[in-house]
C-alpha cells in the first residue's frame, strides 16, 4: 500500500505519459455527506487492447517488459480494503480512464494530502503534456489547468518563480476548498 493516495494518482498519470498521452485529466471528489472519496485519471494515450484491459488489475501482468505491474493491483487492493473499488476503461487509440472509489471515513484509507506536490511534479516533469486537475470537496471546487502550449515550458525553461507560482496556486486553491 502506498502512504498517500496522491502517489497512486502520480503513478497512473506517469503511465499515461509513458503511453503517449498529450493530455491527462485528474478529477478528485471528496463528499463527507455521502462518505465517498473518489478520483479519476483520464488520458488520451495509446489505450489498451481488450486483453490488456482485462489483465490491468493482475499483479503478474505488465506492459513494460517486467514480470509484474503492481500499481493498479495495489490501488485495487487498497480500495477494496476501504469498501470501494477500481474500474479501468480503455480502448486502443482512445486513451484510458482509471477510477477509484473509497469510503471517505474508512479507518484504513490512506490520506490524500500531497496533491499539490503531485500536480506540480506532473506539470514540471512533463511540460509537453496538458495537465487538468479538478478537486471538489463538499461542494467547493478548485480547478487548475496547465496547457502544454505555454511557450516557456515547451522550451524547457522553468524558473524558480514559475515553480513557486504553480505550487502556491495549487496549495492556496486546495486550502480554499478545505483540501489542503
């Protein structure tokens, strides 16, 4: 099990980029009244064949030339432990969507506390990819979008001020909705 659910989100998004995605959309929903925490990572990468999709939650399957692929199986195990589940939808040349659901108040649910760092890592680690992030907590929503068309990022030029601005925007936005 990963220490923070944001690390699962980062793993899924990194897999999307490795599969050729030029756009990754991350949606998080925290709803106390319904006792639900869910997230969805959607990409426009190469997608999976029906056979790959069927095996995606098998820990002994990987498309990366390894003998195991533990990211999604560990996420599915954690979600099941927390009275939730994981679904994977994908089609060749259409991209992939991974959704995970948890009982928000479950005692064994890992926290979701590092989203600002996760999104900043994706933004600066993959400037060629458009990152969309939407986080809703108890009816309040924060939206962040970094277009891959931004000239200075597409040239690989990132200043410390850029990093601070993005991190501050993410941290303040999440704090504003009570998620940071």
